């Protein structure tokens, strides 16, 4: 198969995966919950800066900051289930508010109430990171079931003359009843099992194994390998891979954030934060710095300078398409392996205790290098991000030399041709 | 006035190109409105778009956007990847409105 037909085939599959309605609803739903993840994370950060004068200063309001975290990141599954149900119904071109709320109602029906001394309580345990996978599944199923019922026209039809807003409310009524009853039956069935709730079942049989796979170094390396290979074919590797990995990595990060807030040991190393700080900046910066300041080829120098500002913020496109990196046989190997080497170094440093695990704050896209390390909890991570740059430059150097030599030769040939043409 | 919308994964790298396209438009005295957004947001801007340009990294979405929006009178194209990489705002602009 020729390279071009490979590209087309890969693009087709990557496109299908990324365009998949369900994956897209999950990732768009989670993206919509980002403002709350970020608010909660910052409330946690502000309340836990380990500096005594600061702690004394904020002592009177520390509990208030805790409330913010409790009702944002710690109940993220509640937001996620609504947003995922909303996004899925939207993709079917249905009015999304009712199905979103039906997803939320179903999720709550499936979450058992706890009773203490006559007070009923929702267990927060299942509304945060540990409930995230249930919220994804329930969000998708409840909303899909709603769409299925509406498509069969099992709805109350209002006679002509009833205002459309009123009619719209009644459209959702029968589907809502059916979906919530279904959730109730599932909830009752789980009470008969030793798990007692769908939460305990999904958590131990789906979430923990998936977190084990996605949270392992091997899982991260495979994800990076796929991501970088897709970029080499001109496809936005990160959005394709994130469609699958994001729910797993976010749930791992949230567990860290909960532990961080409680002042406990951070349970996970890998997550969105780890990937972002170790793989997203230094490899690109290493190559760009070489291009901008060491290239003899004019074109490469220019591209390097063009791409430099963006690279500090984790934006790679100018380089990917400018050199181009796409289908570039010289740069393919370092492009795939430099970020993998970076994450391995970061992983070893973390297990050895040189670097702390990331605190679980979501690394919002566009946060620059160094700042992202600081937000993830440590000046050590921020400095480590900088130390990775010369390492990446070293890895790229021999490949860069070959590239530059070829580029220079091409440029000379072109100049000669132009000179001939002028004569 | 023509309205051009550029889309990519997050609308970040295209926004760098948009700045250069605006400069080129100013210099040449071309009256256009140009914006960059994430591909998932496009639906909201469809009514305000005459020309839709996709970043090359999401060129695999071209067929989807073309079949959905060309019947509505929006011209859909993928930005040339070398012009994109070199952030050649002038060339992208001139090709878009040609």
C-alpha cells in the first residue's frame, strides 16, 4: 500500500472514531463540565498552599473554600451525567434539556440514599470521581432510550391550538416516565445482588480495570504512540486519542485531587496532568529551538521562529504542517519516541520520589510550560519541564542535522535553478 | 461583507492564522470578517459564515462538513497544510475569497 492510501485509510478510521456519536457526546459532555472542574481545582489549590502565614490568613474562610470543591469537583458525576445526556440528545437533533434532566434523574434513582439518625443523605462517594463511569453509562443509555421512545412517537400529542411551549413539555412526559421506571427496576435488581448498587458494580468491574489499563505506564506509552503516529499522517492525534482516554485520565486525576484536598497520599501518577506536563511541551520545544537557532536552512529557521511562541503553550500545528512533519521519514522516529522517553523519565522520577505525583488539577489547554507544572502542584514539576527541553534537543539533534542538510541542499538547488531561469 | 470561519480542534492554532489573515486583509483593503472557533462550535456560527475553512489536522471531517453545509450555500475548503504551517495569512485569504 502506498503512503497516500495509508493516509486516507487512517484518516477515515480516525475520523470515524472521533466522529462516533457516543464517544463525542462523552468527550463534549466532559469538556462542558470543565469550568466546574477548574473552579473546584483552584478552590482546592487556594486552600492548601503549604505556607503557614498564608494558612493562618485564610483559616477563617477555609471551610468556605471547601464548599466550592464539594459542590464542583466532588460531585462532578452529577454535572457529567446531565451534560453527556444533553450532548447525545443534541446529536440526534432533539431538544436536549429534557433528556439531559432524565439522565440526571436516572442517575439519582440509581444512587441509593443513606440514612443516619432519621436524616436522608446522598452519598457523595458516588457523585465524584468514583461515580464518573456510571454517569457516562447512565448519561448515554438514558438519553439514547429517550430518543428511541420519542422516535417511536410514544408521546402525548396536544390538539392543535395548544401553545408550542406547552406541547413541548408534554412530549417529554411519557419518555421520562418510562426511562425513570427502567432506572428504578435496574436499581431494584442491583439491590438483590451482593453489590447492592450499580455504582459498586461498575466501579469494581469496569472503572478500576480501565483505570488500571489507562493509568499504567504501558497504557500511556501506547496512547502516545498512537497520538504521535496520527499526527505524522496529518491527523490531530490528541483529539482522536482523548476521545477514548479522557474519561479514564480525568477520573484518575479527580482521585488525586480528592486525596490532595484531604491531605492524603496521592494515589495515581498518570492522568491528564501527567500526560500534559511531561509530553506536551518539551519535545516540540526541543525541535523548534534547534530549528529556530541552529538551522542553516532559511525556511526551517523561519518556521522555527514562527512556531516558537505557540510551542510554549503546547500548540504544535505550525511545525507539524510547516516543516512539514507530516509523512517526514527523517523526523518520524524522534517525533514518536521523544515524548515517550519524556514520560518514562517523568514516571521514573515520580516513583523515585524526586517529583511529586500531579495533584489532579485539570491542565486547561493553553496553559504554558512551567506555569502548568506549578499548577500541578510543585516547582519541582515546573523545573523538570524545563530540564526536559535540552534532553529533547539532544534526542532530536542527529535527526535535525540530516533534515537541515537536506533542506540546505534543496534550497541551493532552487537558487541555482532560479539563477539559471533568470539568465 | 464576506464572513470567513476557520475551524480546528480547539480553535487555537487557527486563531494564530486568523490574526495574519486580518493583517493581510487590512493591508489589501479587503473587507472581510474572519474568526476561528472549535469545530464542535461551528453549528452556532453557520448562519454567519460564507466561507468555512478547515485546519489540515481535521481534514478528515471535510466530507461531513461539505455534505452538511454546502447545500446551505457555504463554501467549504481545507487549508493548504504548508500555508497553514507557514502561517501564510495572505495566501490563505486570497485563495479563500477567490
